[in-house]
């Protein structure tokens, strides 16, 4: 699997993603600076990392979405290259129009930094295949703007197409307002595009890839990407 | 020319910051504030001298960057 990780000024999870990808694939990903106007040939996966690109100016992800490299990311995504956006990466992908909806300030206005439980919904994508439908996984979150918004019509479309990948849940898999950490509509923590080739999620799978880090629930996602894209 | 842009959350989009401001006003003793919506104000100095063209350009700026039309509305005023 040939992977690239985009690096923006203010990215801070780019190396974590690179470590996770290398651990699964045995091959270090290419680190791509935001000013690049071309991406290497033959990429299988582009990862857009978490952090605070451009200091979250204007809106989280708004500036990064219009950076030179994102034009190429969009072109590659249209060709079916898999794109994974985590946290700020998810915000960037919605701002760039690669994923529907928007991420707003958390309902209680607090920065939330802790492990959360997620219920896996769609397991038909290269990212989520190793999980079983309804499985509960534990991933860390660390965000201020993770409150997923879509209006009623868009929400209906996202749900109808099975584009919800993960929902905030309790340890037992209950999905309710009490388990909705940030006010996201329908507890949505991660979604895919219509083709299932672009995944955006607020929680960080790359932060729990081995027991030494406190858990390994994120590891299967990277292993599965390597398996599907090699 | 000068363009003034107000970006506000659409109706129906929860504005937690507006709500927090409303509560703070209440606790300061300002009663009767039924709702607060917070937004952004952006001023642009433009080289363009034609008001219609300026408005058209700012309209595009709003759609492409200044506002996220999934959640926000924008209002533009052009001043000579």
C-alpha cells in the first residue's frame, strides 16, 4: 500500500498517523507538505491528519480545505483513491466538499479529550471491514469542534445511504443523548462519502494501535486498509 | 470600495455560543433577552470601483470561503 500523509502548518497528528500506517504496512508513508501541487503517482491512500491547521482561523479546516495540495487530494478522491480524515482532517474534508455536513463547536462549548465508545455502523468499507456491525470500540477524542451538523434532508440522505460509519455510544452500545458527547446529530462520529471511499471521523484510531498505548482498537482499521489496498 | 460581510448561523442550527451569551446576560440581570445568535463580521477593502462587480466578487468569496453554506448565511453590503 502506497500511502501519503498531508502535513499542514498546525497539524499535530501527522506523525501518529504515519506510525500507525507504517506499523501495519511495514512501509513509511510519504509526508506531503500543504504547498505541494502534485502528489506522487500510484497512491492508494491519502490521510488527512488531526491538529489545528492554520490555527483554526475562520472555521476549523476552512483554510486547509483551500490549500494547494487539497486540489490534488480532491482529484485523487474522485478517481477512487481512499482518503481518511481524522479530527481536523474530518473538518477539512467537509470544508473541501469531499464529505457532506459540517462540524460545529461542541454543544457544551468544552474541548473534550478522553476515550469514548463508538458503535460501528457501516462495515462495508475498506476502513471499517474488520469490525462487525454493532461492535463497540474505544477510540480517543480530542476536539472542540466535533459537533456534526446536517439539516434534516441531508441527514436523511446520509442515513438512507448507510454513510454513517461510527456513532458515539455507551460501553454497552447504547446510542442516546446521554452518550452524545458533543451534540452531533444522530450521535454521528464518522461518515463516509457515497462510494465509501472517503472516511472522516472525529475520534483518533491512530492513537490506540497497541496495548502499550492503552488499547489497540484502532489497529484493525490500518491492517484492513493495507490488506485491501496492497 | 468597502464590503461588509455578516456571517450568521442559519435558523435551525443550534448556536451554543449564543446560548451561553444569553445565559450570561441573564445572570448579569439583563432580563427579557429571548434569544442570542452569534456571528462574524468581516470587512474587505476592494480595488474594484464598480459596486455590482464588487458585490458579485464578494458573493463568490462568501460561497467559496467566508461562509460555510451548510450551516451559515451571509449578508453583504457594499459601500463606496
